[in-house]
C-alpha cells in the first residue's frame, strides 16, 4: 500500500457512513502508514486532516500492534474496533489473547464489562471472568401493569395514607395488591 492508496482508504472509510468498504485491519494499516508519513507525523494531525477524532485514529492504530491471534479474530469479525482498543489495555499478550478468545463475538458492552472485570480480578482466568460476570448480572424482571379506577374519596384517602406513611404511591399500590393476594390465598386454604 502506498500513501495515495492509504489516503483513499481513509477517505472511503472514516467519515460519514458507518459501513466500512475496507477491512478494519486494512484501515489500521493505512492509518499506521500515514502516521509515519512526514505529511502527518501524528495521530492528531491525521485525525484533523480526515475530519475524525483523535481516539478514532488511535483505535485503528492500536490494531496494528495486536498479536496475530487477535488480528485473526478481527479479520473474522469476532472482534470489532472498540473491543480491540479495550484489549490493548491488557499488557500481558498471552492474557490479552485469552481474554480476546473469551469475548469474541460478544457485544461491545459485554466485552467492555468482562475486560473491566478481568482487570479488577487479574488472577482469574478469562473463562472464570466471563462466568463471574454472567453470574453477577441481575436476572431480568418482567413487569405487568394494572389500571385500577378509584372513586375520588378512595383516591384521596390513598394519597393521604401514602403521604402519612412516607411510602411512594407505586410501592403502596404494590403492597396493597400483595396483601390482597395473600389474604385471598389464605381464604382458599380454609
């Protein structure tokens, strides 16, 4: 790749459309070539020249320094630019590759969370981090709502009781329904 081709690649892929016409590693290679060119000589100047932010250029450039195992995952679309950047913060290459294989194919959000968890618990294996992270996620709750019509005096009494006890309306309503359900259940058992 020469300088003109690198410029063309960046023009086609950096500004505007989120669709990349070139592979992430090709863009990274073009970035590295132009950073080292006397016309640009820095990530800031290159970013300004192509109308993007400096961290975007730096993220692409960091891909060039990834081990071959991670580059393979990038090429396969299992690791995206944000995951690659986050992985770059792990200095130990063997551990970095292990984490990369563990997070391959996951969403950017989950990848960031697992890598952050790993950094707080570096003695755990990548798989242990993934499992601990998955186990720590709260179960999703499913809610349904009920519309209850109250007469004005019942509504006013409900508001007054809520204020007197300091319990929010929503919580007071849930409590009232729970108590009613429990009472009905006890009546059926008799």
